[in-house]
């Protein structure tokens, strides 16, 4: 018999960025983890199936974080007055070295995963470290937690301390080992992950692109985050037309499903290439502020039809809760509006859409409560004085701006309660 679950409560989600879909006092039915529909009452054919009744609570799609560094979790909130390249040298590389120790990696990744799930992120694109053994520990920890994730061993063979880089051959071999070990996993799968162009030789980038194409794997990396970084790429890859072209020429830019973090300073040709290759951009507002990179022109990109999700980008970002990224994305869009009144600020529903359905599209049908989508959901508990006084939309906005893991009372992935 099929696995049927009925959930009762107030459902709110964003099929489109423009407005919420709201189903008050309704019943959502999932069959084998996929949504069959939302109904005013339990349909006759589903009566007698298990019912989870959440009363006056809100039920929303789980959060989707398209860019974060699990190996940097312990340093969240440190070095926040440094610029990006200085910050990497002063803090990040030393910490990531520790993940060559498997016992340390398991302990640190367990702390990371517990906080990630607590804050409501049920799908994520995750950078590990350059250690193959350490990355294997992250796969195992996330499998135990039951969430969906793409996990990437970080590949880098130059322009970083000797204790963290690998030879080109070792980097590719480690990546291939993890691909073959985890490619058939149900929820936690490998993703090709060059750290960013400056820490990769042409040979490494070419090898990673070949693996992506051979195994039909997605790709994640960084793109045009910082002006100094862009100048560095220009010096290192003199034959490339621009930063994006470095990845594109090596089958790492949309030849398979691709998410690029940041993309703040994309030229017109790069924007058109992003659109043509159907890339996903991960907007990481907290990180961009903290390490003084810049502000993504989100409204400009959205008006062009580019696909944008959200990333916490810990530890450049200091908070792992994706609702924090939603808030900061809205705030930064208001700053851009102050300097250019033609750039309309993001609405709350647009930011919520970016952190649920838009980001979820990288994983398939998740991030919404539409028919045939996976039932990935959070159940929110708010104060009775708030719940009795305000609309469902207002209650959701309050959670986005002020809520945290203490407000989440249940989590579902593919119809399974975690």
C-alpha cells in the first residue's frame, strides 16, 4: 500500500514570486512523499490514513540554501572586518586544514548539520573541504539527518597554502572516488566543486568539467564576488574573455546543472551567458556585506529573467538560518533603490520564493506545495497573541524577520517527519 500522510493546518507558499498562495484550515495529502493536493477537508478516499493535525500553526515549504561552507561553520562571526581574500588567508584555510582528521570532521560536521536542520534548511548545496576523507564524513552525517543535499569536495591545486592544496591528480582522484561512492544515494549526492577559478589550474578545471559531463553531475563554484578577485582571474587566465568564460570553456558553466555563488559584478555578455546556459545564481547578501564584496543587483537580474536563489554562505555569512538571508536580501535591495529609484526593492514574497521554490528548483520539484512536488515542510509555532490577531501573511513575515529554530516545531522531507 502507498505511504499516505495527511497534514492539517494553515498552508502558505509561493507558486510564483508575486504573491502567496494561502490555504487556511486545510488538509494537505502527500502520497509516497509527493503532494496529491490541498483540500478543505480530508477526501473520502484518504480517511483512515495517518493525520498530523497542527491546528492554528503555519506550514511552509522547507528552506533551500544554495551556497554554504560546512567546513567554515565553527568560524561563523569571526574576521568580519576583513576583505574576502584576506579573510580566507587569516581564518579559513587554517580551519579547513583540520578536516583532514576524520574524527574532527565528523564532530564538526555533526554540529553543522544539527544547526542547519534546526533552522529549517532541508535542502542545501554544500562545500566541504579539500580532504576526501573529511568530505566522506560530511556525506555520512547528512545521510543520517535525512535532508537533501549536494555535497562537494573542494578542489584546489594552486594559490593557497601547501597544507590545504592537492596535486591536480590527487584532487581529481578524490572527487572521482566520492562520485562513484555516493552518486546513487537517494538524497545526499555529489556535486563538482572547484573552489573558485584562481585556486585551480586549467588542467584541474578541464578535468572537473570532464567528470561533470561523464557522470551527468551538477557544478557549484564562486563567480565575480569581489573586484580584486576578478582582476586576479584576468591575470591568471589571459585567454579568457571574462570570469564566466573560464568556467564555460571547461564545461563548468551550464553544460550540466550549475549554481554559481554571488555573481555581483557580471558584465552584459556574462549576464546573457548565464541566461542562455540556464544557470542558477546564489545571492548571499550577508556574506557580501561582511567581507565587503558588494551588492548583487537582484532586481536587474530578475528583470532579465535570470534564476536566483539564496545562500547563507557561512562563514562569510554569520547566520545559518535562511530567513536571515531573506531579510538581508530585501534590505540590500532597498539600499540599491535609494541610489537608483528605478530598481524596485524586493517584496517579502519574492525573497521567500528565492529561498524556497526558486532554490528548490535546483533539486527538482521542491520548495512549494503544488501538486506532485515533494512534501518538504516546516511547521511554525508563534505566540498565541500574534496568531490570534494577524493574518497568515503577517505571521509568516514576522517569522522571516524575527524567528529562529525555536519557532519550528516539525520538519518534513519527502513526506517523512525528521
